[in-house]
C-alpha cells in the first residue's frame, strides 16, 4: 500500500495549464507522486497516512526548477565585480583553470545547499572547466546533488577554443575535440537516467561560441541525439558575443547555432539577451528553450532579455541562477522577483510580466526547458511530488492579501517544507541531509586554497 502525506488548509498555486489556484486546499501525496489536489480538506477515509500537515498561513507551489548554473563558481564569489562578461571571463579563467575535485565538490555542495533551502527541487549545473589531472569532477558534482537530495541535471560542458585559436580561455584550460567528446559520452553512459522520476540526468553542453570550435558544436549535437539526451549552451548573451560571431563566422549567434544543428526542442540556451525578431521566431519555430538569468545579466551589464516577446511567440522559458561569481546570492527564488522587475524596465513596462507569469517561469517553464514537463513543474495528479510550502504569515508577508503576489513581489519567503519525490529535503528552513554549517566552512577553506594556488603561493 502507498504511504501518504496529506497537506491541508494551504493556499495552492498549481501552475497547471489553467493556472488553477485554491485559497484553502489540500494536496495528497502517495509515495513519490501527487495523488490529488483540490479545494477544502483532503478526502475522508485515506489509509496509510504517515504525515498530516496543517499548512495554514502557507502557499504551496511546485518546487522551483533551476535551468542554468555553474556550481564551481561558488568559491570565486565577489571577484571582478565591475566587469562586463568578456573582461570578467578573462579575469577569472586563470583561477578557474586550477580547480580540482575537492574544490569542485565543496563548491557544488555550497551551490546546491543555497538553492535547496530556497525552494529549488530540481537543480542543474553547466560544468565546462576540466583541468588536466583534476580528478573526477562530474562524479563529485553528482555526488553532492545526491547527498543534498534534489533532482539534478548535469550539463557536461567542454571548451576547445583557447586563446591561441581566438577564444577567451587560456590554452591550459581547454580540452581537445576528441577528448571532450569522449569524456562527455562516458559521462552520459555512466550517469544519465532516462526513466520517469530520475534523480540524475546528463546533457551535452559545449560552453559557448567563443570558447568552442564549430566542429565541437556540430559533433556535440550529433552525439547528444545519438545518445538521446538534451543539449545546452550559452547563446546571445552580450553585444560582444554578437560582434565575435559576425567577425568569426559571418553571421549572428542564432544563425550560427542553426547551421551547427543547435536549434530544436531538445536544446535550451542560457541568457539569449540580444535576440532580434528573426532570432525569436527561429527559437519559437524550433521550440528551442531559454534559461533566463536576470540577476547575472544585470550584474554583468549584459542587457535585458526580451522575455515577454519570447513567451508571446511560444518560446519555452525557464529561470536560472547562473554562476555565483555573477550572482553572489545563488538563490533561484529571488529570480522570480528579479525577472519581473528587470523585464518591466524594458519596452513592455508594467505589462511585461505579472506575478503568476514569474512563478510559471520558475516552475513549469523550467520543467519545459529541461524536458521534464510531464513529471514536474506543476501540481497535478500523477506528477512527481516535488513541492514547497512557503510561510507567508510572518511580518514580511502577512499584510499582502494575495499569496502569489506575496511570494513574487515580497521578501524571500521562508521554506517550511520542501519535498522531492515526497521526501523532505528542507524543513523549517534547514537542510535535512547535509550540514550547511560544515559546508560553509569547507567552501571558505577551498576558496582560500584556490586563491593561494592561483596567486602562485
């Protein structure tokens, strides 16, 4: 018999296709899936109830889904704070190229812990720095995600265009074409789980047009489709990237990506800030997804992505933290608010996004771009029980009548409970499966060790 968790007396935002909401409703979980969602109390006569939660004063939403991140950057936060993207990369690549397995594991722990305690139930990491002799970095990242208890996509990145080839990374920070492809395929074969409810999936993810050869992009796309996994990269992030692509390839980023097989419903790209109407039409036509990273885009002065226009055209859009060297808070729930506010600075002004659209970006939109919308991203019977109880009856939110407005417009709301597949990951704001104080100490120590190595000490 299924073991059940019953949540009652909560405001509920299901984020289903009809945006169904309940001012006071229930959610019944049977093992790892949602059994029922509805108004009022849970049905009478339920058996094998192992926990019953009175969620008065709370909003229940789907768990947040992060669609773009670089975990290793947790140990280089607060550096190069007044740089644009290209100058920031040039400043930090020499340091990043000295990471090892121990550093990567600690940084992944820090990134995951911060996201999980802020309502993220599905995380991803785009890791593309693999120094020679640095150990099993992919395995370290996946181990940290497993220990934290969140669902996880590793986007196994790569770089083979270094400074000598006209790229930005230093020569010692890149892989060879064949080495990158072989290592990526091995990572997919070892770690990717395609089953319903999978805790770990892997995507093929060459880093960016300015750090990857055309052949790595082309062969990477072929590899991903042969293995049946998704594709991820950076695209159209800055005006400098636009100029780089025109100078090197004779076309803009979107046309370049299309020429290498990098548009399609199995692809999602980070940022997509500098997109013209033709670019947006191409993404809509091919159902290519976008990871919108408003805080990072602002931090690096990259610009404002045309999210309202993308949504109107039918482009799948989710939210991303991006690396914590360009978003030092490392939290996705703050991106709900920042996505709404930043986009209102654009041409659509107050009509750009509303609170419910922002919540959808951070939940169902993220599930779409990760290819998991049939499993997560909304509260519906048969979907995985990945959900969050946000506490909204304290000083920070109690005077805001609408709970979704309180969550998105208000201060970061405390997480009373976060479930992944019906299993508690956070309770009363504390992580249950890892020691965040110990993680804070280890990330501090590894950040200092990396700084010493980078300085040549």
